[in-house]
């Protein structure tokens, strides 16, 4: 059994000075005065990873996904969803098979981030809000929907609620334990609210690829900023959403209503994309016409940005990047440092630099 002392993130978003004891599961969390000022947080859970280090999920092999899992673990992510954007159903079926193969090969591995399933960011998206997605014009009904719902690795999918059949599709997905996120959408406020009432659990990268917020036509963003059961997921890289706007989302939804995702892409190899240089370095990829094509920074950078530039506490950031994503997926065994849960945890120094990663209680070398 291992023990760590420091400032421990609690399941309610608070922080407590104390000590945590763990093996493969958390054995004990106790409050006591210790000299350590390191932070002990649950391992991060990233619901939207399109690629990293030159590898795209859409055309990855099982070995590629294993490499992605290895890279992410060393960035503090202990579980994630490989994410595919809009593509032909045959292509998406192949991605599903690759995810299944990767999970089978790596079952029980404690040196890489766990692949928690598949996230489909398309193909049921609005032709008016494609972002960098191709225009396939598929609707969430009929044969297209049946094929997608049959993907055995599917855990999360984005649907534009204004599309024909969307509300019924949300109910169908929920009945199969597939979470639905609202995104790439031109939905009205009423359409977005109807989707949440039907069971949608999240909004995909709020503000990006959405009908803009207008004071007389509030649209989907107003729904995302309202205290609803669906979480407002944001890309906190400082490029996709300005830190001051992230602060507005935080004031509207609070830590319990937000999720941080990386929306990470392969990098400089992303087809047709170039790097966007900022004073903080390359943080996002853009197409030649300026459209954003995903982020280039780890999820932990989003945690740091929320703490340092938005003003949330480290414990609140842990809610957004671990506990809330786990809740979307119905993962009851991780995302919090609670007795009996899996010992996926990370240690940060007082400046929020990553010092250690533990997966099922084993420290990464």
C-alpha cells in the first residue's frame, strides 16, 4: 500500500490537507496537517481526443491508439475517449473495430491511459455548423442511425438536435447506455432544451461550431449557460474560447456544471491544418482559411488555465476534468479520490507541474 501527503481534491470540489493511502483502490483519505504543498488529484478523464503526436484517431491502428494512450498517461490523463469526426459510416465502423481491438489487447494495462470507448463527434451534425467536418448530410434516423447505434464501443456521440429524428435518436442512444452531447448545431433555444429533456448529457465545445449567442435569439448557447442537467463542455486552451468568456461560463454554470476537454488533434500532421502561434506557443491548429481545427495542448493545460486565468480552485478544476466526465459516461469506479474507487491519481507541485501519475495504484516510470 502507498501513501501520499498533500492537498487532496475532494469529490465535492473542495480541498483538504491530508494523506491518502491506496493500493489498486483508495484505502483511506484522512485530513491532517502535513508539510507537503503538492496537490493530489484524480486522474484526468478526457472525453474528446481526436489525436496527438502526429496520430489521428480516424485512421489509427490499434498500435497507434496504444501509443496515444501512452502519451496521454504521461500528461496526466488516465482515461479517455478516442474521438472521430464526421466520416463515412464504413470509416466509422473501422474506427469502432480498432477501438475494440485496442481495448482487448490492453485490458488490465496499468502503464497507459484507459480507452473508455468511442466518441463520435459526427456524422449527425448541422451543415450550417460543420467547423472542419466534411459535408455528409446524414440524419439521425433510419439505416444511418441503426448502423451507428450498433457500434459496440460507442459511449458518447454528438447530435445536432434540430436534425430530423434527433430527439427520438437521443432516447434510443440513452437506452443503449450511449451518452449524447449537443454540438455542431444551429439549434434554437427550444430545440436545445428539448434535447436535454430527452436525455442529452453534455454540450460539445460550447461556443465553437454553434449558433452564436444573440440577446433576442439566444439559441443553443443560452441553453448551455442555463443550469440544466447537461454539462457545458469547453476547450480551455485559451484560443477556442477566451479566458474571460470561460469565466462567464463558470459564473453561469459553476464547477459542477462544466467539463474540460482537450479536443486534441494530431498536431502538425493534421490534414490541411497549420499551427496557430500565440504568445504561449502553438496551442491550436487552423485550416488554411483560418478555421480552428482542434487544440494542441494537453488537458492539464486547461486545468492550469482555469486556475490561473479564470480563478477556479484546483479542486473545482478537478471536478471539471475528472469527476464530471466520469459522470457523463456513468463510470462509477474513478474520477474521484474516494475510498473503494480505483486509484487513478496525479500529483502536481504548487505551480501545477505534473510530478507523478498513478494508474490503478501503480506509478508510471
